[in-house]
């Protein structure tokens, strides 16, 4: 049972990083603004608390990238990301954002399929805890390098 609990925690961090980077990349590059998550717009107090916890976890996991977005927001013109910042952002983060897809649901579905074919579904939690967490660490380091590269050019 401890494996399952640890896998739930790991899966939460993995999914959050996957969703964060994909959503923020698309918002900045395609929609041309820096996303601002505002829990005060949520009416339900318990959902607002849950959302605040979610955002705090995001900030903890994405500290340097939050700085990248703050710099871009400060440099934006009328809320619109400057074209040079947008191009630099796309150049620095295209590779990492594509790689974050590795932590998406499709990888888990493929793993379940392979493990079912091997008649070893019992190894699914191990799959989440070992190779998926190794991928998370590698992607986090790559993302951090890209964050530093972006900030060095501003």
C-alpha cells in the first residue's frame, strides 16, 4: 500500500509539471500573454484553498521558471508579450516543452499496455516511481538550464 501512496504523490508532481509547462508555453507563444493564476476569482472557499495549495506546489517545483515569467510580464506592453521575448521564449523552451509530454497520460497508457501484455501489472507503481521520476528529474534539470539561458539573454 505504501507503493501506491508514493506513486500517487509522484504522479501528482509529474502531472503538474507536465500541465504547467505545456499550458504556459502555449499561452505565451500562441496567445502572447503571461498567464496569471488568480485564486481570488474562485467563489468556493474550499476549492480556493485547494487551488492555492496547487499554485504553491507549482511555485515550489517551478521557482526559476516563475522568475522567467515575471520578467516577461514586467517587460510586456499592455499585457502583451513583446515579440522579441516571445521569440526568445520559443527558442529556449520548445525542446523542453515537447519533452514534458513524456510525463503525460499516453506514457502511462503505453506502460499499462506493456505491463498487461507481460502479465506484470503489479509493476505499474514501480514504473511511476522509478523511470517516471528519473524522467521528471532529467526534465526538471533541462528546464532549469533553459530558464537560466533565457534569463541570461534578457
